[in-house]
């Protein structure tokens, strides 16, 4: 298996994807009621066996991806592999998450005239449009207002209108949106890699062929893919001197999920670098212009959607749901419980303070990275990737697929180094954290921990670098055996000077 060619690993990964999907038909996040009778419960025994099959398929996919990264593949070959690995997910039920049911329900709420920013999917009539989707929403989100922007709600409403809210066609329509997002990500990764002198195939391998993206963006239909695609496309345009169009695309990305707003800071760095005139004017243009463009787009999208500006008040609703991957929430919860035990005070305010401090630290680090990009010690795009990774690491709510926010940028802007190695290991590990039906069982964390240990040991022996790719700090062609001792000591090229902007 380890000696397979790129084509062999392509077929192996496709078999893994197919096994995940077959398992998902029985153990995925099936709806409470499917009027078509396609995605129905087949009993606990079938679920258990299918879940095992899905985990085996996931492992096969991860191994195939890992080994494929060691082959010298062209862009065309990598795109063909991506098509092979994506195809089995096209007709699958929702995998690893119930969020797509929330999307359909919220779109139905827009059609029905409900205020999605004050009430949750439970407000829908169980027998009306979107009723089946609302019944299938996870317990945490059934009474939670929408944390998404008006653009995404418009897309969800269009899907609900076209499909009548019927589960199977509505899910498949949302998956078409996810596929379009993947296409946009691929387009942007190639051009970002080209702008930074990186290998396009390598960027696609980490940023698009990644199993974490395949199972959560395509299989799980998460709207993070659309946010990432629009944000990356906006960054590409800004790097080519078209910062107004780029800022507008980032504004649209913000109208899907708000973290895309971080990109405006680094587009501002590009604008400042290319501006002429007095220093104060350059600073004002860099700091204000991209944000004003994005705000105009956001305001226009809000007015067109008719959903109102309630999205400004619902961005923090996710922080109310504890996720074990959030370091600040874990620390805050522990300190809160300790304070309650010793001092008798309420634990929740303590947790909230720690979460706020985490976000403050993240903001400080992002500003430092922006300053480094301004000075030319790293490219603005790479600084954006690092900023998004820091934001995720210190956020009050963290899901496995949030890693994709920054990784998609880093994949196209960093040569193989320590950060790449960490992201590769995390990608291979975090896919195990979530059960195909969307739950996060304790053994999922155990499997993720085991995968992280095995991945780290594997990278210490042989870096995931295809033949002919030169590792930083080495002369001559790269050879996996020759570079066993250098994989752990390679450094990020973030100190490289920023490329000139196209004008």
C-alpha cells in the first residue's frame, strides 16, 4: 500500500470516500422524517456496523491523502484526484453535522416571514415548509437565532423555495452550494500559490484535497466553505491591485460568517503599500477604504434580504455552546468551577471573562502580524492565514472545520515547514473527533489523539514532501530519506519580503 503510485493512492482514497458515504447512509445525521423514504433509520445494529465502516473508510482516505502528498503530481492530476474523492459525497445524506438542517430551516423561516435573528427553527410549523428540517436540527440550535449573515440566508431561502423545504432535494441543493464553494477555493488557491511562488499542486493538496475539508464542507455541507471561497477570491483580487472588488467579495464573505472580516485588515495593508501621497492619506486609505467598501456591500445585502440588521447582535450566540476544542472555554470553565468551589461565586461570569481575554489576546496577535506585514517581514496573505489560525485557537467556540479558515490561506503562502507539518497532523487527527452522525463521543477524542501521535512520529521519520520539492535550509533535490532529520527543524518562510502588488 505504501508503494502505490499517485493513481493507486487516488483509487485508494476514492474507496475510502465511498466507504464513508455507504456508512453514512445508515450512520450519518439522518433526518427525523424523510417523506421520500431514502434517508431512514435502520436500527441500532445497522448504525453501529455502518459507523465502523465509515471510520475505516475515513482512515483509508487519510492514509491515501498522506501518501498522495509524497508524490510529484501535477495540478491536473491533483484536480482529477479531488474529483474522484469528492464524487461519492454528492448524493450522501448529511455527514458529521446537522447544521444543514438549520440552514434549510432558517431559509424557510425567511420565506415564512419569521425574524431569524430573534427566534430559532422551532418557530416553524411542523407540518409546513421546512418543518422536517426544523425537527432534525440539533437540540442546541433549535431555539437559537441564526448567527449567519443575510447573504447566506438569501441562498438558504432560495433553496427552500425551489425545493419546498423537502429534505432530500433541499440537502442536495445546499451541497451544490458547497461544491461551488470548493470550486472557488480551488481557483483561489492556485492563484494565491502563483502570487507567492509556491507549488500549485501542493497548495491544492493541503488546502482542497484535505480530508477535513472533504468531510465537513462537502459531506457536512458547512457554510464555512462559502465564506473561505469568497474571502480567498477577494484576497486574490486585492493582491492583483483590484482592492475595491476584493473588499466587496470579503464583504459578501462576512455576510456568510463574520470571521472573514479579518481579511479587510490585510487588504488594508496592501492598499497602504500601493497608495500615493502624504503618509496620513495612505494610512487613512489603508485603514478605512476596504472596510467602507465591505460595509456598503454588507448594508446592501441586508437591505435586499429584508432580514434586518439583527445579525449584528447574534454573532456571539455560538459562544454559549461549550466545545471541548476551545482552550479558552475549557480554561474558563475550570477556573469558574474552582472559583465556585472555593468562593461560592457563579462559574459562568468567570468563564466569560477568560473567553473575552482570549479574544483580546487574539486581537493583539493579529495587530502584531499586521504590523509585520506592513514592514514587509511577511506577506499580507500569509499574515492573514496566521491571524485566522490564532483567532480559531483562542475563540470561545471551536469546531474541527474551523481550522480550514486559516489553513486554506497558509496552504498557498507557506513553503513546507513546521507550521505546515502541524497543520498536516491536525488535519489527519481532527477528522476523527466527530462521529458520522455529528456527535462528539469520548472515543472520538481518543482516536484524534492517537492519530496526532502517529502522525507526528511519521513526520519525524519522513516529511510529507513530494520528490523534487526542496526543503528550506537544504541544497539540492529533496529526498525523503535524506531529510529525515530536517523535517522538524524547517522554518516558515514568513520572513520573506512581501511581493509587489499588481497595479
